[in-house]
C-alpha cells in the first residue's frame, strides 16, 4: 500500500547554510596581502637606523657618562648623611662632598681649559725672563679643592682660586650639550661642530703671590686651619709657615733644628694635637679661664734620613728627632688613627713607626718613636 508523503524528503536532512564573510576575515586577507609591503618598509627603516647609528654614537656615550656621574653623585651624597660630626654640619658636609665629586668628575672626563700664568712683574722680580726658565716644583690643593698653592723652582709661591673656573667649566659643558642637540636637529656634521665648539684655554692668574729666594720643595695645608700653609725648601734647614688670611709677603714663623741642621726637607705633614677638654669635663673653673687653642704639630723628613716633629709653639726646638738611615726620606703618610707614621726613603724601604708609644734609645736621652716594621719594596716584588 502506498503511503502518502506528508513531509518533503528534504526535511530529514540538515540544510547547509552558506558561510558569511566577516570583517575580520577581510582584514586578515588584507593584512596577508600587505605583509610583503611592511617587510620592505621595515628593511628600509633598519637601513636608516644603521645610517644614523654612527653619528649618534658620541651622543649616547655622553648621555651614559652623565648618567654615571649622576649615580656617583647620589651614592656619594647618600653615603655622607651619617657623618655630621665634621665642621659645618650635615648640609656643609654634603655640599663639600658634592664639590669634591664634581671636581673629580671634571678631571676624569675632560681636561680643564685653563693655563696657570704669573704676572710679568713677578717674573721680573724672580729674575726670570720667560716662563720656560723655571718650573713648578710642587702643587697642593686645600681640603675643599678650591685653592691651589703652587711652588716654583725660582722661589715663587702662587695661590690660584679655582672656584669660578669649575663653575664656568660646568656651564660651558651644559651650553655645549645644548648646542650639540640643536645642531643634531638640523643634521649638522658632528665632526665639524666639535671643531667649531672647542673651548679656548683660559689664562688664570694668581690671587696672591709670595716670593722667597729658595727653591720650593713641598707645600702642605693645615687641615685644621685652611688659612695656613707650610713650605719647605731645597738645601734649607727651615720650614716656613704662612698665614694666608692676611695676604702676607713673608712667613710669620720659621721651624728649624739648631742641634742637627738639615740639608732640606723633602716631605712634611701636619699632625693634629689632642683636643682640649670640654668645660663640662674641666669643672667650674673652666668658666673663668679662656679655652686653649688646639695644638698642631709638623713632622718632616729630610735629605739626611732624619725625621723630626715640632710643636708649633716652640719652632726652634723639635719635640723629637731620630735617624732612619743615610738615605733621604722621600714621602710620609699617617695611618687613619694617627698613631703610625709610614715613610719611604730613596733606597726603596718602607718603614712604620709608632709615634704615640715612644721609647728611649740606648745612647739617647729623649724618647723617640719606635720602629714597628720595615720592608724592602724591591725584595718583596722579587718574591712575588
């Protein structure tokens, strides 16, 4: 029997719907077609970057150098915040350390465009016709790094103020960096601009000059009084002290040894004396008496191998004197605790003396520092 079809046969099958094309599919197709064009653009951009890499190398190095200076500056300033016991307090200490760091950075990164010259009248007074006839025998900065004391072989002691020079150098570097940035924007050749912006050497004249008729051998600043310097001379049994606060023309005190004259002192240093007791420790009588000034000492090593120490209140009579040998003493330095004196002579010997714990020698009458150690530098190098 034939069944009547109430539903079409297509009802038993799922109709396959046509896929609609979305906007994303169109964009993917377009991106695939444009990939080749983008790759070509990237290659051209890389070539342009490589072309600009060489001219920009100097600017990147300069920026890295400025970043390094900033890191060192922050590290130096943050490390000094706990050392407020120095003169001037925390703010003065931070400013002083900042100045020292800036000056160190300037000396490391570029040569200062400064030439030190004497005035013509001082050249004539020193019986010198030209600058080439004499030479600078010693240089010494003060603890602030602002004043430079220079001694010459013709007996001239000149004081130079570097404070304005350092500030002008910093401003000059900033102006040069701004100018280079502007020239970079207009695509000016870096080599030609560097030649054009090269600073001209500045001639710096001394703020004060002292003349002595001897060759200056060594200059040292008094660490506790920055208005005082001590100078030694070649073939002279004298150490002259100058008070710079009054712009002197001659020394106000001369240290010498009357018992054993010296042939000249190669090196000297200041030794701060013990601090005066505070009024709370001294008692009620401290209110009636004036506070005592801090005593300073000077230790010097001479050409004959002798080391002497003077109390500045008694310039003609050394506190102690002893011989280390027949070789000249070339350099000396104190330990951080000011107890040991390390000195080196011309024979290559390094000797350490305890200047606080003294002993009386076998054939002497006064106590002198005791030798703690000695080493021959050349022998030590050969053993390595």
